[in-house]
C-alpha cells in the first residue's frame, strides 16, 4: 500500500475540503467542514488546516496544495491571478508558498479577465478546469460550472479565452429567503417537481428579459391556481437557471455540447435544464475534477 504523498485542499468561501492522497493519486482520507475562508479568517488559516491534518494523521513533512479562496486578497496568502487568455499549464507555475510554515504549503492562483466591459475573476474553478480538461486539451470547449457563483468558460486548445460569472446560487438563496417569494416556498419538502422546473427553465430561456416577472409568477400562480411550496421552489430555481443558460448558450456551442462540471443536486438540476433545451451535455463530477486538477499541480510542483 502506498503511503501518503501530499495533501490536497479545496478552500472555498464557506466550505473546506481536504484529501490525503497517495503516490498513485488515490484518496487515503477525506475531511469536509464549513470552515471556509470567512470562518478561517477569524479562527486562523494555519490553525484550521492543522486541525484537519491532525485528524487524518498527516506526517509533519507532507506538503499541502491548496486551491480556492485561501489565495484571495482577504484569504491566507494572496496567490494572484493568471490573466486571460490563460493557458491552463500556467496555473501550475504560479503557486504561492505560504511563508513561516514548517511544511511546504502552496496555494494555486486564480484567473483574471481584465476586460473593461466584462471584468471577471475565478478562484478554485481553474483547478476544476484543469482536472476536467487536462493539460493537453485540444479543440474548443464550453464549460458550465454551477454553484453559488456559476462560471461559464470558453477554452480553446487548453487556453481559457473568456469566462462569465453568474450569481445564480446566491440569488436563489436571497430571493427564496428575503423576498415575497419566501411565502411561496415556505415549508417546501424534499419532493422534486421536475415538470415545474423544466417549464420554468424553458420560459426564462426564451424570454430572459422577463426574468423579474417570471419570478413573481411563482407566487401569483400559487395564489390563483394552487400548487405546493416544492413546485414554487422548483419554478424559482428553474427561472434563475434558465436566465443563466440564456446567456451562457448565447454564443456558439461546440459540437460535443457543454461540459458540465457539477456534483450532487446541482448536477441533477443542470442536466434537467439542458435536457429541457435539448442541449447535449458531457457531465464530469466536480469533486473528481478538483482532485484531478490538484493532483496534476502537485505532480508538476513536487515531482523531480
């Protein structure tokens, strides 16, 4: 059995994921928590990391590779950005080392789009892209990466040429909790209403300019025609995702379709959304993508 070779960490704004990896790239142990950048900034990044390293019994000499918001300006150590057009291999060359730590801890950079008309940034997703597409990617790819802040990325021959961020997940959270629509979705159970979701996706995709009107429809439809809180929730989710897809699919779509990098419920929802629009999808698990990306980066940094 191979011993541990390095530790991989995906450190988001509100989430923390750590994997103990062996030389063959296999996961020996895993840790997950809500100690993202916001919590770690208060508790101390080094302290949070050390608690999880101790839990998986990582040897003191073991190096750690981190991607995500720990490398932001308000994170642990700013890792900077690779500017678009950004070759994915360039990410591996600009990892920042955390000073003052006994073990070798590196944080991968994000990607910045310094265009006056469409400025944008990503952190963490660049590592998923690396894992999803590989270092030697050829041809064109349109990648959809759902989340709190969804990313749509156009990649050509392994170079990120352009990307757009959509606050779909965050808008869903705010609108469903802080607006009149909170009354429509109150008490929603785990039941899924696929028909309501797909109908909302299609309506929003076909008329994105009516997004605010379509959102209110989740409330008025319930008042006038009945319907469950779950149906209203799915209509709200479908509307926001449909608006996102209207923008994301507005350009040319590669013959192979859209590469969807997602996990769990989001993967299911976006596959249903693409199906409603008859758009071909190549799904890739987001957790596997980020682990593969970190593995490629670790091999480039520490393999002699």
